[in-house]
C-alpha cells in the first residue's frame, strides 16, 4: 500500500473519531489497532494532516474491492467504539460509505463566514434538466417532507426565486438589510431576484465565491457533513450525490440509511418552511441573499455584432443607475469560437473534443461544420480554422479566457469563462432564457 494511501486512511480515521467532539478510551484502542493493521506509522499520521477529507477519500479509491469492504467495516466499528452514533457521525459515515462505493463525491472547501448549514440539502445542476425539474415540481411537497424526516431542509432554487418574486416585502427587506442601497436600488435588486437560476447559483456562488470544485455533470444533491482542519486551515466537507431518476425513492433510501446508522429512536423533524410574510435568513439562504444584495442586482450580458470592423463581441453591464459597454479584446476567429461554444453547450452539453468511437468522430466533423456556419455568419473571411485540431483550438481558448478575465465590466465571471470537464468537453453556460434577439440572433445574455 502506498504511503499516500496510508495517509488518506488515517485522515479518514482521524476525522471520524473527532466527529462527535468526544474521545473515548476504546476509540484510542481502536485507532491503535487500525494503525497496526494498515501499517500507518507516526510519519504517516503527521503527513495525513496535510490532506483534506476529499483528497483522503480519493486515495482510498485506490484500494482493492476487498480492502474497501474491510475498511468500511473498520470505520463502522470505529464509530460505534463509544457505543453511540450522533447525527454528525452518521452523516460522515454515510458519506464515506457512499464515496467508497462510488455513489458520492466528497468535496472539501475552506471554511468561511458564509457556509451552508448541515441541515440544508441543496438541489444543484450545471444546466437546466427539464425532466428532473418537472419531476421535482410535480412531487415537491413529498420531496420536502421526506427531507424533513431526515432532518434536512430541501433547497430548490426555482421555488426560492418564485418566493422572492411574489413577496411584497422583498424590496423593503433589501432596503433595510442592505443599508447602502437606495430605495430605487432596493426595488431593482428585488426585481432581479426573480431571475436567479440553479445554474447561476452553481457557477457564481458555489464555484466562483465559495471555491467549490466538483463534477455536476448531472443533477445532484449537496449537503454538509463535517469539518476538518488541514494545515491549520478549517475546511468544510460536503457530500455530492448524483440524483437518481426516481428522486422520492432515492431520498427515502438516503433517509433510511441515515436513520439506521444513527440508531436513535428519537426522530427529529426539520420544520423550517418559507412563509408568505417571512424569509429564512440562515446558511445557504443568507449566503445567496447577501451575494445578490452585495452586487446590487448588477448583471452583465454578451453582445454580438456580426461583421464588425472592430470587435465582434462586447459586454454590457447594467445596474440600477447605469449601463456600460466594453468590447471584448478578441479577434474574429476567437469570437466565433466563443459563440460556437455557447451554442454547442446549449444543444449538445458542450464541445466534445476527445473522440472515443466512430460516432464521436462523426460528431467532430459535424461540429466543425456548425462552427463554420457561425464563423461565416459573424466574420468576413474565406476559410474557417479547424477547431478539431487541439494545436489550433488551445490558443484560441486561452485568448478567450484572458479576454474575459481582463474585462472589468463582467460581474458574473464564472458564467462567462469556458470550462473544461473531466471528459475534455468545453462548455460555456449562459442561460438560454436570456437570449437577446434584439441585438442579433446570436447575442446571449447572462444574468
């Protein structure tokens, strides 16, 4: 077993023992036994403090199936060494078991003043999945009640934005809780709250502001499980679980497993709800509210000017009292490639650059033709570059990212920057509901 893997195992063991803030003598004996079993030395224990829980779990993935099964039993016995399993321990153990079985991703981010409560379960997606959202809307009350039985408050952004849009007190709330805002600004911010999407929350808040790095290629559930200290820095650990097609059954299974691990006959039901005359102002809700009021509802949009003699692309940023526009420092081919990426993300989930089959090769050929259509619709050129060639594509992508980073007007930068997923797909998520057809057929907004 590699030294790094031994460090990862000890990080997991260490976090489990500290989860309930009570260390029993039998737990110390159990740790000693596990260290002997896995060959964990004092040096491994010291080095383990440099690993986050997410890194430790990734190291545990290198174990064989038999080793994973044995380690799972070991950590279950470790938690029960003091004959108790509090909710914090149950959440952590559930997350670790799911992660070791490949059903969950552990995400570790620096702890800060703004953080999700461990009772909040957030539905998150990188782009709008119509089937999943339709299911949630249809079974919303059942989903909420199932989560409550498990001690969770189900946070669903579309319902939250509806609440923002329908409450008459929203502008007053903004005005008094954001003292630097005028009454006009408060009303403007309140109006913009109704435009928040789950994709925006993922990129602007979780990725951009809180520093989450995670794979949300399909709709998922996110909730906080524990805290760790890594190199003197406090980290918050989250469970990211890809949601199954039958969401109610999936949630019932999660709740059942948590109750079995908890082993407590006492049932605590989370009874937080959004009432018509009030707002929840804690955890994720507070973070989201503070972020929106901080930027005062300001939003940026991408404008496309076909056949422009100067810049094809520009950014326009609108606030309650101003509207400014700034060109993006990009040449025609980079501008066309950026618009192509936006369109490709909407239609195909991104530009898939790594062929693995005959179908992938066919896709790349067709994608090149789609790029050429965009290129010739925006630029007065004879030939289009070959974007299937990585040596041509990479410099273009680098220039796009640099231009976006250097554009001072953009306030939601994570919504504009192209991202490359683990499968080498390049994506730009600008919500299709904000297409600005008044400027041109290819102009795209991001709120």
